[in-house]
C-alpha cells in the first residue's frame, strides 16, 4: 500500500549538462548521417516503386504521359522522382532531428512557445 498519495513525478532537480563545442559538432554530424541514411533508404524504396509513383503523378491529367526525348531522360526523371519522393517522406524525420538537436539549447519559456 502506498503511504504517500502525492504522485508528483516532475523532477525538480534539473541537471544541466554543458557540452564542449566539439561534442555539439559530433552530435550534429550524427544527426546529419541519420537524416542522410533515411533519405537514401526512402529514395531507394521509391526508386523500385517508381512505376506506381508515375501512375499516381499521371492521374490528375488524363491525356498526358511521360515520354522520353533523349536517351537518358527516362532514367534521370526516374531518379528525380525517387529523390523527391524520398525527400518528401523523410521530412517528418528530418524535422524531428532538427528539433531534437535544437531543443536542449532552449530555455523553458522558449520551449513553451
């Protein structure tokens, strides 16, 4: 049986940890690598599923089809579609990594905003 009914789980003793500049750069480097790997992973997945993506892009316009004017244009447009799709789907992860990097440097009033 619990004798103390005051369940206040807020830690009032805040530990402030200041890192040197090199540690901040290392954390930023790690977060950039995570972002790059996620973009690359989603880009490669969308590269293999590019035919369905092209069909989705062709839906709004009924009479327009993608066609090739030069020998490498289909491959370049496939890579562009895959890159932009990977970038679009990785945006939530990208924004969360940016927020997680900046959050420790903010004060309590700045965090509430």
